[in-house]
């Protein structure tokens, strides 16, 4: 009688590849990886330029608030512009200067130019936008236009 087990070829398992033997092999792979992890790694200058600006947008009855995380930046490094209803935060995070004789083993911090733009809603007062920056966090307060008062006018029916 032919069974599924007979139809599907299975690799032959040797005694050295027991359940625990394969974990020993994996341990050796990880040991070799971490042993070599702190060797001199070459990453071309300028290859880490994708700074992602993370933002929150909140709203009340009277205003909108845009908060952007810009860690490691100061006010002088950031520009905030408004053009035809589009609010843009941009700037540049400078690379730290390399010290003579210092070799980097890992480079994960991003640097370079960045820009993030948001289309503002139609109910904003473009003349009433305020921005502050503290501890690498940019806060932009955008006032809403005053809503026109609803006045009801009675129309005589003739």
C-alpha cells in the first residue's frame, strides 16, 4: 500500500543532526557573527540621508497643533514655511565631525537634509500661525478662522 510518507522524499537524518545538534550549529553561526560584529565597517559618507520626520496632528474647536520630533536639532537647523496652504518643515542635520584615529564600528544615526509638507485645511487662519521648538520638538499652533455666525432671516411668504 502506498502512503503519503512513501511518496514524499524526506532528507535522511544523521545522528549528528539530532534535535539538539542543529542548535549547536546555530550557536556557532551566531557566535561567529557577534565575534565579527565590531570589526571596522565601511559605510560611504552621505549614504544615510533619509531622515524621517515623525509628526502628530491634533485639533480643538479653535486650532490645530502639529508636533514634529526633530531629535538632535536646534532652532537654527530648522525652517518652517507656508506656501499656498502647504506647511513645510525642512532643515539639515549635520554629520558629527570624525575624530582622527577613531574608527566607527556601527553607524545608525541619520544625517542630511529633510523635508516634510502638509496640506492645511481650508479653515485655517494663515496669519495666525505660531511655532516653538524645545528639546528637539517643534510645535506649530495654527488658529482656525472664526466661523461665521449663523443668522437666520425670516422671509415673508406672499
